C-alpha cells in the first residue's frame, strides 16, 4: 500500500538519496554519494521551506519515500489580457523500480497536475526520458508546435 503527500523540509535527506539513486543510474557519477546527499539535502530543504521555490510530492511505501515528482512555478511577465501568468516545470520524476507499474507514478503526476489546476497555471512542460514519454502522453501531454528549445549544454535536463 502506498500513499501520496506533499514533501516537507524533513524529507530533504531521503529525497537527496533518491535523487542520487535516480541520476546515478543514468550517467557516470562524478561526486561521492555522501557528499552529494549532504549538498543536495541542504538545497532541497531550502527550496521546500519557501513559498516560491520548488514543490515536491512523494510516494510513500512501507514508511519510506519510494518516489517523487518535483514542480517549479515559472512566473510570466504580467499581462493586460485575460491569461494566466504562470507556467510549471516538472522535473526529477522518479519511482523506485520495485514500485513501478502499480499506479504510484500516475498518482504522483496527478497530484502535481491537480495542484497546477488549482493555482492558475497556464501550461506545464518537461523534458521526458524515453521510458517516461508514454506516461506523459497518457495524461494529455503533447509536443507543442509553439515551443522552441535552444540547448546550450550537452547534458540532459532532469
């Protein structure tokens, strides 16, 4: 049995460990796990403490965090027309392998999207992995013609 809840500052260390697990599975690690977790936990705690920073929802199974999705609100320049003035960026969406294909990822994504619907968000965007693309397509995401990207780096965004 799993549950979804919004993350708090107290979750920072567990979230940092999951971030390491997630990213270390995708590329060569250039920092020790201990150093990364300490550095990342500090950053995550600060972000979770603020009203305008990142938000996170966690999937909890067996009294431990086994998945997460992060969302950052991007404020648009004010408009003199009727148009929402916020976008949302979803990133760092991860569920441990043994908890996948059980609906937890869908529930995490729905929690983030429900929050967006209640907070005047104009659109939500992300950069999916090949493996996650079908999840997003099932939830109504599409590749818009009105968005362009100019990548400046060689690493993938997550």
